[in-house]
């Protein structure tokens, strides 16, 4: 059937209507006239696929990646970069209005570049390497990923030499173009000599060659990062994130850094604060954070290892600022409750999921939103990072 794509949803899928039922169509952009086939019907919506492009939208451009349509990971690669930024701004604004009743003028910090990802997970199936299509086990074989670091792409061409038949390969790259590789497979690997700067090779989280970490650098700070520790995937936008937090955080305070990872955000501001506490569930990351405080000669930071909800109420100092950088699922109810009881003067919330961000903002009734900025941490994809600065409405409650 012939339909017109009217807009994109929050996951970058084209939207049309069939018998007044909303229908989602991948690999389409606004203004495409397409012949579609409905592949699954649900109670309130349909999923469809494109049989034929009858008339392509004037807003459409040719994706620079030959795998874009098949892979689906870069849902915005078929529209101009600026159009993608406008989509992300409107997406965040609509979500904040719908779920948190927040109206805001939103600035987005852009980074129009490819090869920005410093970490990817590649799948191997019968010796073919690639990505799985969204929500499927269909492998799209690739030999290059345009959003991945160039050194990572060089390693893609060597993967088959390691004799992996089935499994996954997690590839990370740092500022110095050093690679850290983790093969997740039952296959017996063949270790080869490479001209690439590989600092560590692991199989199923166990070291085979070298180390299980490398050192990353953001601005003037160095970070030991283990193979399973979280680190932002876009170094340039992370540099801006560091500067934004440093410029907007209250000074000379006791700071709590939740989901602190290897200590990045807390160490970034520690020299201008009284004390910084960090909480993180991944033990390797906590060990990294302790090491990173020593590497950077920062002595006023303290770390707890465990779930935020279990550790957050163990800190006895009065916390005046809370930094939050949670997973996509956002904050759990206990953490929100404890933060509200703490009544910090300021909350800085970094989020990669606008929906859970809006949900959590609703739970901080004693706070007003001072600033919010969107960051294009993930160019060419529908994902967008946000950072919010909240301040306590009634400071007299602190007395």
C-alpha cells in the first residue's frame, strides 16, 4: 500500500497511518512516499517494511555508510546533519513537555564527525563479522563502521585471523590509539602478531595477552579504564561535558557522584570542592577510580562499591551537591528518596535517555531546573545526551 511518511518517532522510525492506526516504518524519512507491507499488527500500532520507494523525500540524502539501511544503527544518516540536530532538539523538548510538563529553550552542542565511537561490540556468526539488525538475530556483515574509531576499523579487518567462529568482540580504543580487546567466545583463539597498538587481549574477561585496562585522557586528566568499566564513547563531547559541569557546579562543597564509573565526573571537579564521594557497582571501575585519584594527585575523593540504592545512605557527611549519571533506566525509587531527604543545594543530572530523565525530574519537587543542554554524543543515531542543573527552590530549608 502507498503511504506518506509524516514524521519520525523517538527511535528514528518513520511514521505513517494505515486506517487511522499509527504505523512505524524503518529506513524512511519525512516526506518519503513509499509502498509498504505491514509485517506485524498490534492493538494500537503496526510495524511495516518498505517494498518500494515511490518518491523519495527532498529532505533525504544518500547515507555515506553502505550498511546504513540494512544495519539500522545510524537511523539519521539519511538526513542532513542539521536536520538530525533539529529532530533531537524537538524530541527532547516534546518528551520534557509530555512527561515532566517542562517548557524550555533547548541548545544542542553538536559534533558533526564520523569515527567518534571509542568502543563497539561486533558480532561473529560463522566467521562473518557485523552488527545484528535492530531487535533481530539477522547479522549484517560489515568490514568498516563509519562511526567507530579508525583504529577499531583497522582491527575489524584482522578479527578473522584470530580464528573466532562464533561470539562477540568488544573493541575499545583510547586517546593514544591503543586498543583493548575482549573476545567473548568458546572458540580456541589463535593469537597473531599485529602492527596495531594492542595493549590487552582478553577471552571471556580473562587476560591472554597484556593488560585488562588502558589509560584514557580527557582534558588534562588521565583515567585507568578496565575492559568492563563504563566510559563515555565520544571523547570530544565528553570534553565539553567536563567543562560544562566545572563551570556550573557550586564550589567548595561536599559532592556525591552517583554511578561514578572510573571517577570521571567527580575527579573533574574535585580540586574545587571540599570532598567528593563516588558510588559505583562495578568493582573494577571502583578500583580504577581509586587509582585515577592517585594518578591525578587528587586526595579528597572517597569511593564506595555497590548498588547506589544500598550505598547512598552510608555517607554521613552533609551532601551539598549530587552528580547523577545513571544507566538508561534512570534512578531507582530508593535513590530518589534518599536524595530528596539529603536536600542537596544542587543536583547535576546527566542522562542518555530523555524519557527516564523526564520521569526522574518529576520526582524532585523541591528543585527548579536552572539549565538544560542537549549534547550530540551519538551523531547519526537517534540517541541524545542531556545535562541538567537543578537548584533547591527554598534554600531556607537548609538552615
